[in-house]
């Protein structure tokens, strides 16, 4: 793999203000950026340079490969005791469009999709769904669908179950792992910085608590993903702080498979008046994430949120993973006005999206082990 920047990148670096050139040169040499250097690049370098640097780093990680899997999402309920200002998903008991699936209904939904390798389970904090309910659900999934990887419950949900049972996240995770849990998703991270968090989700656990739950999962051998909800009231320094917290945790407890930047969608929530950020800002955010997170191997472009064409474009801007087939099984982003209102792709369609952008499609499992290269 290349270790030095190509001539085109060197040319772009020389066009930068002198104060920014050393930071860009560090990326070329494989050195770790400080938060101050990352913020300098974010604010004073050209978008063209960030794209070129992110592409350079991406190629060092994955060459021209781009990954996907065969998965579905299960959202057991949208009834939630939290009412986060950015959320378009939560409902109250009695609302016309509220739902609350039984365990059998969830098992039936999984059974409708033979061939999937992963089920992603996350939803609202339901007042009566406790640790015992989820543990039994996972045992039944493991019994009926032994080849399906169970990725389930965000740090917010884990913490909620622990508080309900007057227990700890460690005990909750250990019991769920025994029941069949294999990894946890990255949701609930939002923006870690407390000044932002108190405005968009004051009821949620703190950023520090989110990190503690994931550190605990990693120590127990449960891998995870990480997310960042961007494009609302936060500033670039808040995004860099968020990335730094993830990078530091990965140094201490290596367990993150992938980082997923999630663009704030403004439809049908209490923050709708602020609108949405630009596509250029989305590109910059992906690029900076790939440049700064030098110890998290994968950067995912979640196509139900971005739209499949835009997600495929992100492969040029640092991303290497497009998530999976989904099979029209998630409503979290569709209820917020996402471009994809019925998100579903076949493996062949995903492979075609990837190949159209000049990358090599690779089907993976939930551990990013290759199933086949197309």
C-alpha cells in the first residue's frame, strides 16, 4: 500500500496557507492529528484537499474494496420515555402511529427474510420492556435463527435496562451476551459535548456514560459501532471533540468496528426550524472522520439516511461500507424525512452501486469478515 502522498495531493498541500501545511503533511506521513490540527484542517483547508486526503487514507485501509451485508432492522417499539428534541421517531401510548411488537411478531419478521446474516434491533425505551424480556427474545432468535448475528440495543437502552433492574451495564451486557447478543449498535451518541447535549437531548445519558457502556461491552468481548449526529446546532469543534473521545476509547478498549456519521434530518421534530446542513458539509464531515479516526477501521455511509446515490458517492470521500440490504425494515429515518422512504436493496443492487463508482463490492458478515468478493 502507498505510504507517501501522490503528486496531486502534494500540489494541493502546497496551495494551502502555511499554517495548515504541516497538519496535511502529517496525514500523508501517517502521523496522528491533534484536535487542534484537525480543527485547522476543517476550517482552513479546501474541500478538494480534504477529499484527496480522505481518499488517500481510505485506500491505505481498504484499497478499492467497499463492503455491505445482508441485514434487516427490527424496531420493537417507538413508544419511548425520552422525548429528545431532534427525534422524529418517539411516540406516546395511544398515539395513532405508535407500535409495540411482541416477541413472536419480531421472530416472524426475521423469518420473512431467509438469507440475512444480521438482525439490528433498537428502538424506543419502552416502560415495560425489561432485561428479562430482551434476554428471552435473544434466546429465541438464537434458537430459531442460529446463523443470524444479533446486533442490538444502544448504550442508551443498555443503561435504561440497568437502571430498571437496579443493576449495572456490565451485568446487563453479560446476561444479554449469554442470551445471544453479539454486538451493539452505535446509536444514542449524538454529540458528546455537554453544552450541545443539554439543548438537543437533556434527558439522555451523558456522553461519558455512553462511552462507559461501550468500554464495558468491549471488555466483555462485545464489539460495537459508533455514531455522531451532526448538522444541527453543533460547531466543528464539537465534532472534533466527539471524534477525539471515540479515538481515545478505541485506544483503550479496541472494539469499534465502524464509525457512522448521521446527518440530522429536520422533518417532524422539535428542532425542525433549524433546517438541514449542506451536502458539502456532509462530504467534509465524512472526510474529516476518515482522516482523524486512525484506529477505527471502517467508515459507514448509511444509505437509508443519505439516499443510495449519495451514500455511494461517499465511497470517494472516505467511506468504505454501505451498510446492508435493510429490506424496508427501518422507520427511524423515514419518519424524519429521509430520502429513502422505503429503504430496500438487493445484494445485486448494492454491488451495482459500488461498482458504478469504481470500487470492488465485498459482501461481509457482521465482524467485517469477507463472505465473497464480487
